[in-house]
């Protein structure tokens, strides 16, 4: 169950940078910050639950890896972030590192 918690923590980790991005629009400043804080709390709760069984270094790396890759994808799909082969290779390296940590656990 701890790996499920960790995956959920990583997915919720994607929410707070989105909230911060939303808050850059003047009419969404407060709601964006509230979205960010909500997802920070939820992500932190699930990370805390995961760390009861998963070592801190592994859980943190997986958590940030899921968050980074997910935020990268959301940025390209919804916010017009730049897309290039180098950026995709970088994300693939992050994902490969996360998979390696899971397999080596």
C-alpha cells in the first residue's frame, strides 16, 4: 500500500506548480494559491504515509520524479512550454532513475 501512497503523493505533487501558475493571472491569484497549498498538503500527507515503509531517499526521489515528469507533461500540453528532443530525453532519464530506484528497493 505504501507504493500506492507514494504514487498518489507524486501525482498530487503536480497540482501545486499548476496552482502557482494559475495564480500568475491577477483574477486567479487567490484561488491559484489556494489550489497550490491544497495540493502541497495532500501530496505531503501521502508522502508521509509512504515513508512509513519506503526509505526516505527512495520515496523523496520517486515523489519528485513523478512530480517533475508530470509537471513537464502538463506544461507542454496546457501551458505552451517548449518541447524539444533534449527536454524529452531529460524527462526520460528522470523516469529511468525512478524506475531503477523502485526495482532496486
